[in-house]
C-alpha cells in the first residue's frame, strides 16, 4: 500500500488492507504484522470489573432464582446432617453409659441413661436412614443447581462472544490499524475462554461455599455460642489473608494475559511470514524473540499462580489452629457435663466444614482473579469508541451513473500532521481514473475515504450528487467493487470464493464472470474444477490465478464503481496480460479508480492524478503528462530509463 498510515502503538502493525475492515470467512492471505507491542493499557479495578461481569448474568435472572433455590435447599439438607448424626452419637454413648454407669455417673444421669438399658438400635437405624435420605436429596438438588448454573454461564458467555463480534464490526478501521492482530485475537479467543472457565468454576463453588458457611455458622451458634465465638475468629483473619494475597495475585494475572496476547501476536507473525523468515535466515532471531517473550510469560504466570496458590494453605493452617482450640474446649465442656458428646462431635464437624468452605473460597481465588483479569481486557475492547452512527438522510437510486466528486476534502490521521488538504476532483461516469505517486503520497487514503473507512475532517465526497456521509456505510460500499494487491481468499471451493460477493448469483452468472475474467480456462484444467478446495495458503494456485479469482469475484458483484489497488504488482509479465484484459472487461461502463506503481498499466486511463503529500500536483492523460515534463514524467522515466539504457 502507498498510503500514510494512522497512528499506532510503537511497533504495532502499521495498517491493514481495506478488506480487513469487513467481516467474512477465515482469511487465507494476510499482510505482515508489526514486530513489537505497545505498552499495555492500565486495567480496571477488580471490584468494578467483577461487578460488571456479574451484571452480564442479569438476562438469566429467572434461572438464577432456581439456582439459588436449589442451592439453599441442598445446603440446608447438608447442614442438617451432622446435627442428626450427633443425636445418633448420643444414642450410642447413652447406651454405653447405661451398660457402664460407673464410668461417669453424673454424665449418665444428665443423659437419662438407665442401668442395663443398652443401645436403642431401632432409633439409631431410624436416624441413619433419615441422614441417608437427606444426603441423597441434597445431592439431587446440588446436581440440578450445577446443571442450570452451567447453562446460565454458557448462555452468558455466548452473548459476550456475540457482543465482541458485533463490536468488532462497529469499531473504525483505525482501531485495527493501531492494534497488533495477535492482541485482538487473544482478547476474542483466549480471554473470553478464560472468562468462561472462571465463571464455570467459581460461581458454583462460591455460591455453595457462602451458603454452606452461613448455614454452618447458624448451626454452630445453636449448638454452642462459646465455641461459635472461637470459630468466628477465623473469619476476619481469613478475609484479611485472602484480600492481601489476592490483591498481589490480581496484578500478576493481568500481566500474564497481556503477555499471552503479545506472544500470540508474535507467533502469528512468524508463521504468517514463515517463508520470508526461512529465506532471509532469521529463524534464530525469531527464536530469540520468542524465547524472550515466552520467558516473560513464564515469569508472570509463575508469579501469579504461586502467589494465588498460597491462599489455600494459609486458610487451611488457620482452620487447623481453630480446630485444635475447639477440640480442647469442647472436650472440657463434655467432661464437665456442660455439653453432650454428640453436640461436640457435630460442632467439630461443622467447624471442619466451615474451614473447608473458607478453603474452597480461597482455592477459587486464583481462577477468579484470572477470569476477572481477562474480563477487564474484554471490557476494554467493548469500551472502544465506535465509528460515528450512520445517517439516512438521502436515498441512493438503484442505478448509479458513477460520477464521483471530491469537494474541498481535508483529512488527517493525526490532528497535528497534515495529509490531504482542500482536495477537489471530478470523475465522470465510466471514466478510468489512475492515481499514481510515491509511497506515502495518500493514494490509498483517497480510496479509503471514498469507501468511508474513515470520515472526513472537512469537505464532502459525492456520488451522483449524493453526499456519501448522508447514507449508511453499507449502502455506499455495496455500490463498489474492489480488487486489492493482497489477494483475500478463504478456505472453501473456488466457486464459493467467486460467489462471495454475490451469494444469490446463479451458476450461469458465476460461470459468465469466470469466463470474462479468464478464470474458467485454468479452473477447467483442475481435477475438481470449481469444486477445488483452496488450502490454507492457496498453494494449489499461482499468485496470478488467485488474483484472477478476486477479479471474477468483483465482476460478479456488478458494482457501479470499481477500485483496483495495485492489482497487478505481484504477478509475472505473462499473467499480467491476462489480469489486464480481465480488468479491462471489468472496467467497461464503470467508473474506475486504479492505484498503480507500474505506469505502463495505466497508459489508457482517461485521467491520471499525480499525488504528492496528499495533494494532486498534476492531472491529465498519459501523453499530456509526459509532454509537460513534470512529476509524472520524472516517475515514468525513473521506471523506464534503466531498461531503455540497457
């Protein structure tokens, strides 16, 4: 491309082809990417991002009510189990004291143990059956809760993916110009997958652990307020430990996922241009860069995982200390007949469950931190400013004559760097307008403005007298056909690639386009003909053949205005003849804009515009411009002087 590029992060890709702004099947040919990455943006706070992430569950509020109901029921049943088992323990201990009343007469009297009575096995069996049924019911409700919650999470993530896809269709082309492709792909794939995993693994555990902790605390207070007070000490201590460690882990996970995006971009760049890497023998340098970035990811990931993994052992240690104190105090109260043995046993079970719930909350902290860190990156993408809203003030007729007029147009990528200033030109219907000039003159920028990939700073562009800013972008672009320097083909058959511009075209129309653009002559020689499936790099076709397919695709769209951007720069001389003939057929009765470096390909253009630094410095026919001895003449002789001298 020969256009000045918009501002980008240091080392970021300096632009994409115009076609990259449109969504479509997976592209098979992409331009080179930038080698470096700009400084990472500052992440949002954990609290704000977590709240926003949970807010995306709002559309599923009805199902969430069922999740809560099933969770509360399951927890209530589970929490009641130890209390009933404590009663079973009291039955056994009471029977033992009845057989051995001299062991502790006072305790036997307090428990109502009568000498010679023994264990009431019928009552014991009744209690055990109740406990069994309780735990079975609790498991069923827990399964229902998990099933519905998984459904809720997957639907939420599905909507998130859709929102991101929609957002990418609404952001301006400048966003992609200023972002490494690997970074964008990482947010769309890795980060969203990590959000899904985080929600999937943490919501259920957090919900069950919190409800269980509350239920267990209630039972502990009911059994023994004194022992419950001892157990309560672990709560603030555990919260402080989790908060302190979690805060450090959050920073680590944000860094980890940023390095994942950077590494993805570097890998994509290396494999996209693997042929050039091998040709120029740069694998060692690529490997060195990969190792450096991989080491940065290793350090960030290790730090994040290590810091977050400290939480659970710390909570478990606090819980074990608490367990020792409860066991000692509880044993003393049983010995002094202030508590029953079954109550102490139940309380110890509850204290262990309480510690277990705190440990589970701590164990999901690393997954939660990682998920929220990824959510922050996705939200940054969703918060990207969108292109200005479409207007619908004017109506475009079904048939356009093809007059294109630039009226005092001004445009800058950067506010302080002038590019196109007060440019005016008129392309009459059916004319072929060639645009030439040195690299960076603004040739492709002119086309991007015509396609409304960027909005003007001043002036207007009119097609048949209609200001293109007054109609929807899709309406404007539907009237254009475009053939780029970089062929864009996707995994699919040759037929599918040709019909991409007009899926409703008939087989006869598709064949007519293929024949008119000389595609049919080489497709017929392929074993599978039009059903030939193009591979990942279209290696089963030559560069010229791929270019002819893109011309056939544009032909089938039957556009009113045609844009040819360096369409013959990558083909050999023999193939160029076919491409030129195909483009000549395509240009018939259409207003065409041709961007070319090979000046020999535009001799027959109706009007040639010579651009320098965003300004048209000359215009006229090939012969007129040569005769004037100006900028065009210098460009022309620079290309052909050496061959002529030879």
